[in-house]
């Protein structure tokens, strides 16, 4: 496939630390290189894989690295064979003290046995190998792995949002210029607002315009699901069973983080727009901020979701 045939997300994937759109708190970790083992976690499309590939030297070809998609290769046999072989091997890039790099993308997909075995690898090869893991589901990474890695959350906080949106707008305008596409700044801003912080989804919307001539702005999560969630919070008379089936059917263990996304800025915007129980937002925000970090523990995501919805219903229906 020629570069002109690549989808825009891959064609314009950043290849240097300067090009990638990230909060400064993340970039600051790597101004002097990759000194530790890292877990990158957060929403889809926030730059985890791109940064990992930059750090392991995939584009500069000046480092000795191994990249594995862990959602495809989940067995401990991969750890015992391919990864161990790489860690033990030497190459023309090795100069005696050069680090080697192992990048395991979508690490949440590996087996519990794999994660348990990984702990020994990190310690065995700590003087010559650096490991970088990425995951969209931090709660599925074992405590033993977390304790051996530096964890970096790629989800921007409120103080970082404005600057990131501005940087993303510049990136989209640059892509449009190179692709000779005319999309109004207002339309690009609309794409960013609806898709933030998923930069990949924003560029895919630009791809839609390139292919069809239309800007097809869609939300990250289905609008109908968002409204159904908010109705569940306000509707009186729902039983525990009703709420449990709603959470299980629409989110399940895998996507409780999506529920929290819908309860963040979109929920605030919804409440203000509808002028509905705005005076209760402080209390609601406190509950959401208290329980969101628990997704990164070994607690059952469904239990966390049920607890949050129960507390919010108590606030909003009283």
C-alpha cells in the first residue's frame, strides 16, 4: 500500500516526541530517554501506541526493539519463547550497555499466567531491557505488574483540556492543508468537541470528509446510550434488578470506563443545558471522582458501576 492510500490516521501518525499531541506532564517523563518500565493507560486514541513506538525507536531504527500485539498473542508461550529469545539475544545494535525495548500493546488481553510470569522477566532483565505496556483497561492489569512499572494515565484532566484541544485543532488543520481539504474551523471544532480526547476518531472524521465530502460527526458513545444512562439516573421506581440489567447489557465488565466517560463532561453539559438539578452537580461530581479511580483496582467493575448509579440516583431522585 502506498503512502497516498494509507488511512489518514496511519499516514499522519506522529513519529517524534515533538509531533505527538500530549499533555506536558507526559512528555516530561521522556526528555532524557526511557529510564523506566512503563504502563500507558487511558482512553482509545489518546496516543499510547504512538508514544510507545517513538520511544522504542520504531521510526528512527536506532534501537533494538520487539513489538507484540498482546490482544492477538495472549499465551504465556509467547513470553517463554519469543520475548525471552529477544531478551537473551545480541545484535549488531548492541554495544555492551545499550538497552533493548519490548513493547506489548493492548496488554490487558494476556492471560493471568502470562502476567504472573512477566514479573520475573522484568526483574531478570532489568539491567538491559525496558518494557512498555499499553492498555485501555488498567483494571485488568495485575497489582504485581503495576508495582513494577511506572503508570501514566493518558486521559487529560480539566486543566489540560483547553491546550490539548488547541493543539489538536492545529494538527487537524495541518492534515487538511496537506490533503487539500477545506473544512471550516467551526466544523473541526465540532469534531474535537464530540470526539475528545480520541484524536484517532477525530482524524477518522476528517477521513470521512475526504472520502464522502461530508463531515459525519458522531459521538464516541452512542447518543441513545448516553440518554438512556441519564434517564436511568432520574427515573423513579426502578428496582436494583432493572439497574443491574441496564449496566450489564449496555456496559458489562469491559466498558464501565465508558459509563464514567458519559458521567464526566457530557453529563455536566447535559445538566446545564437542560437546567436540571444543576444545584446537585457538586455532590454528583464528588461521587464520580471518588469511585472512578477504583476501576484501576481489582474491584469488580460492575459493582463499582452499580454503587455509583445507586448513589447518583439517591441524589437526583430525592
